[in-house]
């Protein structure tokens, strides 16, 4: 089903974003540690970390949204099945 493929693709994309954000933060921390006396590098690393934190938060929100949409889709499918059963029963 197309909706399932879209959901899976979005989930994979979110996982990749999380991993990239974590790796970027790690690199920023390591660079800042390697040059403890360089305030410009520390500032840049700090800004990168803040941006990555925001990206991770957004990825978490997107993942929560995907879960809600999936739940709603499943609920609609259940209701459709129930309505079909009721229609079949009434048609008899």
C-alpha cells in the first residue's frame, strides 16, 4: 500500500536525521575539546549543537505525528470494516 511505503520512508528519514544530528553534535564536542583555547571554535561548536538539538526535537515531533496518523488510519480502517459488517447484516 502506498501509505505504508510513505510511512516507512518517513520513519527511515527521521532515523537518519537523528543519527546525523547525534554525529554532528559529537564532532562539534570533539572539535571544541581539541581546541580548548579557541573561543571562536567553541562558539561555532555551541551554535552547531543548538541547531542539532532543534533538528532532533523536530524529528521527534515528526515521528510522533507519524504515529498519530498511523493510529488514525488504523482506526478509520476498523470503523470501515465495522460499518461494512453492519451493512451486510442489515441487507439480509
